[in-house]
């Protein structure tokens, strides 16, 4: 799926510019944030933005769900989810 995509060193500067001082928000954010932080460090960037993990939030807010995958949380709220 990504074999012809640009490498991280090519896209990281644009990603950092896009993110700016914003809060990094993702489902299971720890995973993505750790990857991005380590990749940035290797490229000479420091990623220290605040982070909000919607998976952790869903676990607190929706204890009635047996699983908290993003597609199931979206289903619960009636949000159309496309991978």
C-alpha cells in the first residue's frame, strides 16, 4: 500500500509544520506518537506536543462497550468510518 510513497525523511518536515503547536490526537495515540517521536529524533526534530489518546478516552467514557476499536466507537456514535 505504501511501497511507492515518499519516505519518512521526505514527509516529516511537512508533518511537523502541519502539526505546529497543536495537540496530537489519535486513536491509540501512544503507538503513533512513539513512532513519530523516534523518527523525528533520528531526523533531528523534537516532538513534544501534548497528546490526546481517543482510545483511552473511549475506555473511560464508554465502559459499556466490550471493545473500543475506532470502528466500534464510530458505530456507537453513528459515525460512518472508512479505513
